[in-house]
């Protein structure tokens, strides 16, 4: 909806009122009874007001203009037929109003009807010079207004499309932020809970070890807070190497052995980051659900892609492999790079296996 003042919306339509010069001059100069002049002047004022009402709503989609359009059409035809060729120019306004307000399939029948009435009025008085001007102007004016109407409609659709894209961008950013918080806090809070439980068990028989575990809890909490701040700022990037180092510390604290890859290949930043998220989520799931005693991480490159496989010997997909928010988030991250996530039982049907495949040359940037 156009929120500009009415005078601004009508600014481009007001110059066309100059065509009323001819009926006004005719009204003043032609010898007619006073009541005819008064009535014709009043009807001309009503006609003009209805015409301006149509175009004041021209930029408002689905605005109710039918009653104004009917007034314009009835008065335009009636005044032209009653008072003669000097008033036939009013049918140009009728054509313009029809082109601006009618459904597209009705525009040209109405415009051609206006041109026909205009030609009949002019021809009935034998004013052949105007016979090739006014009816043609009815058609040309309708062409101009139809083009303007199409541009207005297209501009409104583009504005709606921009608003929809903005809404989608906001929704996507909210989803990214929620996913980052889940991945960041899920890992850190699992580690804090694990170490706090361990410190509680050690408090009586090994106070020094318990204090060390609580110091680790404090460090983990501070690191988690810093990571959340980074995520809020939009600068957080998790590398595969750092995620693997964090996983080694977390799994070791839980008494779970980690078999890491021997070599860490150099990967593009986006690929390295998304594989870091995979390691984090897999570690969190192992700590929370699996009951595993060992975890093996293998990373290979070839055929233009990288494949990360994480396998544990725990209770398998029945407890930890259900596709929750974390795995769904990983799947979205990998899909953004053209990769995919595979999950299932480990070798021999034991444990749980998570496999992430992603093209090394992926052009997108993981969030």
C-alpha cells in the first residue's frame, strides 16, 4: 500500500486535467439556459472528483474503486452525448480510469467502447478534424496507463519478494545461531557435567585430583562463555585439529580411549570447519549416550573430497544414533557444502558409525 500523501500520488495525474479547458470554455461561451450551465458544472465537478478518487487509489493494490469508476463512466458518456463534441474529451478520462482500475481482460473492450462513443459524438456534429484525434487519444492514453499499471504491479511484487527474502534471511540466521549454540554448548556442558561428577566421586579419596578436575570445569566454562560470545558476534570457527584436541581431553576424562588419525591433511577453511563440527557433535553423543570404551577417528582425502569416519564400540544407534537436533544440524552444514552425512551401526553391527563426506573444492561457506 502506498503511504504517500494524496497530493503526491495525484501529482502525475493532475496535468491531464488541462483537457477540461474545452468543456469549461464551452460551458461559459455557449448560449444555454442557466439551469443547464449549473447542472453541467456540478456534474463536471463530480466527474473530476470521481476521476481523481480513482487515481488516488491507483497505487493501492486491491483498493475499492468500482463506485468511482462507475461515476466516471456514466457522467463522461452522459455529458459528452448531451453537450456535444467540446465535452467528448471527457471520454479520454474514462479510458484512463478504465485502464487503471478494470481487470486486464476488460480494459480493452471498455477502452474501444469509449473510443467508439467519442467518435460517434464527434462525428454526429461533423467535426472531422477531431474525429482522428480524440478517439485515438482514448486508445493511446489507455496504452500509457496500462503500461504504468503493469510497472506499479511489478514494483509491488518485487517489494513483496524483497520482504520475503528478508524474512527468510532472518529465519535462516536464527536457525544458524540456534545450531551453533547447540553444537557449542552441548559439547561444553557435557564435559562440565562429566568432570563435575568425577570431581564429586574423588572429593573424599583424592582431594587433589578433585580440585584439578574442578579447575578443568572452570576452564571449560570460561572457554564455553568465550565461544558463545564469538558465536553471537558471528566470528566463531571450529577447526578440525582443535576439535580433535578437545575431543581427546573430554574422552580421556570419561575414561574413553581415542584412536585419532595419524596425519591431518591441509583442508580448505570451510571443509576444515565443518569437519570440526562433526567431531564435536560425535564426541558429545559418545559422552551422552553411547557407553563406549573406545572411539576411532579416521580422515581420508581422495576423489576430490574428504571423508571423516568416527566409530565407537558403545551401545549403537539404538541409544545414540537417533537423528536429533545435533545430527540434523550437521546434515545441514554438510549439505551447504555439497556433502552428506551417513550414520548407522559400526563394523559387525556393534557400536555406532558416523561418516561425513564433503567435496574439498566446495565453494560455499559453512556457518
